[in-house]
C-alpha cells in the first residue's frame, strides 16, 4: 500500500508542485518580455488544458476504476480457487475459473494501455500545436518592420517553450497518474 501511495499519489503531487513553480517563473519572464505573445500562447494553452480536462481526464478515471475492479476480481477468483481447489477439481470447473481470471486480466491490460496512451498524448499534441503556431506566427510576420525584435521575442518564446512543454507535459502526466491511482490505494 505504501508503494502504491508513493507511486500514484505522493510522487506525482510533488512533481506537480515542482512543475507549477517552473511554469510560474517562465510565465513571469514571458509576460515581462512580450505580453501580447504571452496572451496568445496562454489562450491556446488554456484551450488545450480545458480539452484535456474535459475529454481525457474522464477516460483516465474510468481506466483507473476498470483497473481497480479487475484487480479485485483477480484477487477474489484466486482466493476462491485456493479455498475451493478440491471442489473445483472434482466438479471440473478449472477452465471456468481460468477464463474468469483471464477476463479480469484483460481488463487490467486494457486499462494500462489506455493510461499509457493518454498520459503521453498531451506532450505530443502540445508540441505539434506550438510548432504550428510558431510557424504561422513567423509566416505572418514577414512584413513586420521590427523583424529583429520580433525574432528575439519568438526566439525567447521558443527557448521558454523548450522548458515549458516538458513541465506542462509532466504536470498533465502526473495529474493523470493521480486520477488513475486514486482508487488503487483502496485495494
């Protein structure tokens, strides 16, 4: 139980606190550099975060519940198998128990696959969105008078993104671990 608590709640919460501190520092730096660019970036990230919370969080919660229920079933079936081994062998019901354990194991595997997929999804989609936005921004800024200043701002934002993206990705992944692991501590 201590290991589950540590892996699914405590460590992710500590990482989330660290990520919030890093993101806060970068945000202050970007606001001081160029408020307009920051507001555009913030609006896009807010939309992205909202979509994550609305669509992906419930999937991770359901996946965590499925994992918990499947684990409970496996433990229950294994206990029944152990306690009733003689009756099961006499009545030739071994295959029935093995099928039930296999079905419950499939539930664990499916929940783990979903959890792994959805915990990595924010990183890649965030990177694609930011690269597209920077490309669009650079395309529309070709005729701007202060190209050098704009180039410096975009460069700073790109460097900040190189640190901001992993922090935000880590935050969302740890948030997903907490959601996935809340019920794991009940087993």
